C-alpha cells in the first residue's frame, strides 16, 4: 500500500490518520507526505497489532482513516477495528495484505514455533495456538528484566553463541525525530524495550532449533539471577 490507497480512502492535507507507533514509522511518513497528521495508537500486548480500545481513544471528527499493520505474521483484529471505526464512519485500510497462513512454509514455521514455545525458558515466548491466524514470519520473544539494557545485552550474548537474532522494532514511531509526541503509549514502549526476534524458518533443522533453545535457556538463567 502507499499514498494512492491513502488518497483513495479520503486522506487529504489536514486529515488525521490513526496508525500504530510500534512498527508504524513507514506508514506515519507516508501520511505526512500527504500533508496529513499521523495519530499514534497503542498496540495489543500479545499480537503487537493496533489495539481497538486505543484506536477508539484517539478518533476525532478529523480522522480520515485507520491503518493497521499485520506484524510478524500475526493478523490485526480487523473486525474489532472496523467496529470501532464505524462509529465515525472511518474506513480501516490495510497497509499490506496479511501473509498466507495456509502456505506450507507457514505451517512448518508454526510447528517449529510450538516446539520453541514449549522449551524456551528465561524469555517470554509468543502465544501461538492451533487455528490462530499466524504465519510466524518472525518469531518474537520478550526478554524480561530491566528493559532495553537487559534485552540488548541478551542479544549480544546470543550472537556470541552463534544465534542470529535482531531487535524487530528498535524505537516506537512516537519517539522518533519529526514524529515525536508527548502522549505515552506504554504497551508500544515496553515492547520496543523487550522484544527480540529469534531465528526461525521452515528450512531449519532440529539441531538448529535446539541450539536456539540451549543458548536462550542458559542466558535466561543468568538474567533471572541478575533480576533477583
């Protein structure tokens, strides 16, 4: 999706567009290029997608569209978002299509994600249940502790053990220069400080999966000692 779809949805200079702060910097910049104003809403702590309740809090008479993101292969709650937006007759426009959840690679990734979720200790694994709309394009865990310093140290330690991991969203958009707003979005802020994407693909071997588990579990024990 891009400016064309935003314009088709009725976004004009002076309009407001509700977007997620967590992972939503690209959307926010596209809105600004049209002379409109991005209005940031918070996310759901489990799905990392726009929280309908937070969207409801920021809708105004100037709102021209709500633009959710499907993050990490997890579908935003489109039905709930549309129910909230219809109060002001505001369209809900997907930034990009949801990844296919019935593809063979997605099915395999979900199986591997279940394997990891049952064995990981010291990190908070994502909830991936049977039948949910989750393509698991990225396997994102949370590193508990004292926030970003612990997560970043954990990341470096995992890489030193040969586990290629990365921070999926380093900074929420409402903290970025040119987009910064005073409004707090606590769920987005905490997610940006704690989230870490572990390696996961349909081509991984059981040995590679076990390496991820072993490294995380060993470091998770150290984190618990530091927190205590």
